[in-house]
C-alpha cells in the first residue's frame, strides 16, 4: 500500500503538532542525531523516518536520514495499515496521559521505544516488546532505537508478537470485560 522498501527500517513518530513541547519532538531529533553518529553509513541509509503530524519542525527537515512528513491521518483504517507497515514507533512525549498512538502501534504488532511516562510506563517492557527510555534522556532514547534497529529478524518477530500480546492481555475489549465482570 505504501510502496515501502523491504530493505529499509521505517521509524514512525507522530502527534497532531510536533512543535508542541509536551510531545518532546526536540528529544527525538536529538536522539536521531546521536544515533547517526553511532551508525555506519550503510546502516544510516537503511533508516527512513516517518512523521505523522499537521506540521513538523525545521530541525526535522535538517536530519540526515531519508524522511517523510505524512499529513495527519484521520482515517483509522489507513493509520492501522501504516502501523503494520513500519518497523518501529517512537514516542517522544514528555507530558502525556497516553498517548493513544503507543497502544495503537502495539496493537498492530509494532514495537515501541518511548520515554518512561504515560502508557509507555505500563505497556512497554524492555527486552520484550520495545524499550523504555529515561524521561527526557535523548541518549537513552537513541540507545533504545538502536537496540531495536539491530535486532535479528527472529528477535524482531518476537518483539512484534509480544507487542500485540501485551495489548491483547491488558487493553483489549476482552481484558476490560473480564475486569468489569470481576467488579460487578
């Protein structure tokens, strides 16, 4: 659907407005620059950064990766297909009760790297389905992105399956029904 290249590693990030300081986009940009300094030329050229947002920062435009801004997606069917097509979702939010994109990505089998806050705190488990970085620590965020980028295909499949299982176990309709039945 998106004509993605199987030899590339697609990293997705998103928010309604990446200029909103609460979304931590500046930390994501810094993490990508840190990561770039650690990767070989060949490795860096395998990475494609995708940002879903109404607007992006000037810093995003200056990154030395293949990159694309995707207009904010309101059709959830299209968003699901995008989550399933990418290799990693990065949540750089530093103040957020969710965000929903973390749960949505994981429900589609996409591992997540994000700061240890909001839903990341409860749903992302290091060495299982993604990586929880120390809040506002771009070095640690870069470490998590690199860790998932370097996974073997077999390891990646486990992370992907575990992402889905985590949502199925703790955020699905069936898990909510079970909790409500216990209460009532």
